[in-house]
């Protein structure tokens, strides 16, 4: 015992203790919180040893400091950072099934402001293990079992320790390369780098790649657009003359259905329809509904979905484009195109703070005229959940602004209640009975989806009563999955599938989300074409009578006879009308038949194997093209005929109420707002909601006085 105490009271011994503690809890996390696909004894061995090398290298930095107390403080600080990185990855993985990248960490400040207490819902009971080491260290230090070693550290010892870490890392990398050749050259799966080299190595590798990408961006020149324009021209799909211009001059209302998956449509729990209103809308004669429509988001999730719908370009392979590039990139987005081509007024309604996903900067670069974030809504203790205002409150309080917008308008309503962790207060439940699985997130998902459905029905009733409905095209889409792959096995029995038989193909089917276009007089029906979020912008613009030929968009009009039905996932998997192609652990294709979910043996079907390779090349090229455009900011070098690049300095979202009233007053009799057309009388009294939070008080719906008080604004 005394021997151990003597070792720990040496600076090198204390460092060894920190390495051991960090190693132990990292290995625990590997096996209990991450799914790394370890498949053989050698991979288990690599996984167990990989945290050691980088921990030794990083903690050895403190050994170069001569002053003992400072050396110990630096060592403790490094240990704290390493522990924070580990636990941050644990929480992030539980939500995104991915690891913290350089871009994610760099953009954390822009996202974290809007997260509220949602991270607390990701904490699990066994997480106390990850803080147990700090208690142990505190006891050892406070009882003076471990004391600061006053002896100076020889530089040779410090250097030898660092080189030991480098040697261990080299050994780790060599063994890893023997099991997985070209590990760093073929990084199709970030989990592989973590599995073979550890979290520190992954972050270092990702950071280097990010710096390299930034260098590429700075070296971009105008001629880089030549190849882009050639590919875009080749990709263009002519509009269907039957539908082109059907919505010309109409208001366009886009409703973002948070985390809403296709399987919810027409689904019943205990004999109850989960979404009775959306079900009726889905099958309405004036609704064109797509039943083979997929989300195509990456780590940016909601922001990726918005980016595709607004710009026709994919999100980034890691991180959020909104957070990483949105403040600086040049966009040719829907609000600017519609505004410049046909005089549309554009606005976004979202009950979270404007900086969430960096929206307050991105929307300016996209050319949005108005952005009504949480500061334009009445915030009380029970009006919001983790990600912002409850949907019934946000939608009902939005109409006092909506009726003031000059028509035609292009608006987007971002709902949030149906967001993980899917918690809904009892007072907001109308009696709907959730399923009773062992997974609370799965159970609650149906509750919040049902609530969203009720909120949408109230909103539609107002649109019809106010007359807005008759002059509008309404687009509804699910932005991404609600239940992650980790939760799908618990969902499986509700879908009539044995959890043990759940496959990667079933996971891919969960990427289906609703897409509906509803307009009075539109010939509706269920459209079975395959498509995704990247295809929405050209579809909407063609319906609005705007040809997209001159714009840089990578999707194609879903209604065009030339529409390309290969659906591209951000991880390079893809779906065709007959096959779903997913990569296995070695990066080789696993091909499933869409009709049966049956796995196809490509060795017995060389013709299909050749087609899959051709499709895969198309997918890779399309994603690479999008990444090139985004990372190099190439749109700054190309301006379509008749389009004026957006100047973000011309937009300010601080005094939106003043702007609305000033515009209406300046136009006078020429004002086209719903308010003006109603004889300068409000239509908000037509909005009916049973939101219990209002307790019969309609003032927040009918008046913006409470908002003005909060913002110290004035309409004069």
C-alpha cells in the first residue's frame, strides 16, 4: 500500500493515475453508450487500448512545466477537458448516433442557446460512473493521500513520456491498419476512426480535414463554376406543363412538421387515429401526397432540411451548414427568387430564439424579409417546451403578423412540439392514449404527433375562415426522423415486425417522411414517385410558374416526366424505385428489394451489380458537387440572369412590427395584406384554439401589446 502511495505521490505516478481513470471510463462508454460494431477479438483489443496513447500524449504536456503546482493544475485541466469531451460525445451520440466533430463543437454556441434543458433528458442513471473519478480524486487530494510532488521533472523524462505515447499510438495505428486497411483514406464511417483510434484521434483527424476544406474554400476561383453549371444543366428536368404555373401568384405556406415520419399517417393506437386531420388532408382530392418521399438530412437535421428546401443543395457531410457556413455563404434561395421574380413577401415563424441553428444570420443571407422568433411571442412558464413555443400557441399567435404581410407571401412555419424527448404536459393531451412499450420516447412520440395534428387543424380552420386558404398553396413536409435507429427495435412490434427481425432495410424505411402539396382546385392523389427533400424547391418554383433552369439546384421537379428517382442519403446510401442500397461495415453495398425487404446476392446478379456501381457513382458525384459548391462558396461567382445577389446588411429582424405597420401605411389603398383587404380590420378573432395555457384569454392572439412591452417597440 505504501508502495502505491509513493508512486502516486510522484508527478509521473499521478499522471499515470489520470491516464488509468480516463482509460477506464472511456472503455465503459465504448461498450455501454456507443454502438461501434466490434466484430472480432482483435477489434475488441484495439478498442480497449486505443484511449491510452492520446491520453499519455496530452497529459504529458504538463510534465514540461517546471513549477510543480502549475504542472498539476495544467494536468488537471487537461483531464477535465478530456472528461468533458467524452461525456459530450456520450450525450451527442444518444441524440444523433454520431460523434462530436470540429464543426459541431465550433457551432455549439449557436445551437446550445436554443436547446434549453433538453440535454438533461439524455442523461441516464448509469452516468454517475463518468463523474465517480472526480470524487475519487477529490478524496485522495483532500485527505493528502496524494500530495504535490515538489521535485522538478527532468526534461528527458517528459520527452520520453511523450514519445511513449507516440509509440503507443503508432502501434495502435499499425494494428488498426492490419484489421482495416486504408483506415484514414476511406473514412466512409466516422465510427471506424473512433473504434480503431479513439475519440481524440477522431477529433484531431476531423479538425485537420476541416482546416484543409477551409484552405480549399480560400483558393476557389470563378472558373470552378464551369463544371458545376455543366452538371446542373445536365441534371435539369423540364417542368410538367400540366402543373407549371398552377400556383402562380398564390401565397405559399410551408409547414415544417418536426420529426414527423411517414408511418404516422393513417396509423392507429388502441383504435385511435394518431393524426386524424393530417390523414384527411393526405387523402383530400385537393392534395398531392407522396408516399415514397425521404428525408435526406445529415448531422444538421432540421437545418439540413431547411437548407435543401430553400436552396436545392445538400447539407454538409458533418456538422450543420447553417452553423458552419450560413453566416458567410452566398445563397440563391426560395425567398429571394420568389421575391425578385414575382414580388413575394417572405417570413419565417419559429417559437425558438433566432440564433438557434444560426437562423438569424442565415435567413438574412437567404433574403427573408421577416423573421418572427420567440421574442415575437408571449413567453410564460408553461408556454414552451425544450425547443420552443408549443405549436398551438405559436401558430395562433402568428396570425396577427401573417394577416399584415403583403400578398403574395412565402411563409414558413416551424413547429417544434413533436421533438425529442417528446414530452407533453397532461393538460395538453385531449385524452389520447399512448402505446405501452418499454421505451418512453416511443410512447410519447405518438402523443406529441397527435398534439401537432390538433394544432394544424386549428390553423387550417383559421386559413379557411379568413379567406387565406382560397388564395394559397400549402406545403407540408416532415423534416427528419423522430425515433432514432436505436429506438426502432422498440417501435418494431407496433409496426407488426418482430424486433429480432428488424434490419438495416427497416431503418432506411424509417427515413420516409410525409410530403404534401395542398391547394384548392389542385388535382390531388397519392403520387408514388420516389424523391426527397432536395427535390422540393424546383417542384414548388415550377408550380409557382418560375422556371428553374438558370438556378443551381441539385434536385429535380417531382412532377416532371424527367424527374430522377434516385434518392440520395447524406451518408451515400441511396434508394431507387426498386432497390435500397446500403453500405455494410466494409463499405460494400447491401442491396434490398423495396417490395419485400429481401437481401439480394449481387454475386448471383452481375447485371444488377453493375447498375448499383453506376448508381453509386452518380450519388457520390452529386454529393461531391454539392459539397464543392458549399465549401468553396461558389455561388458568389455566379449570378443567374435577372437575379440580384442578396445583401444581408439590408435585413434586420429587430423591429418587425414597426416594419409591418409602416409598409401597410405607406401603401395605403394599394396594400394587399389580409388585414387591409378586410377593411383594415383584424381577422384574428376567427382563430379558435383550445390551448389550455390561454385560460380563455385571447389577448396574445388578438394583440401584440405584450410583445411591444417586452421589446420596448412602438408602432406609432
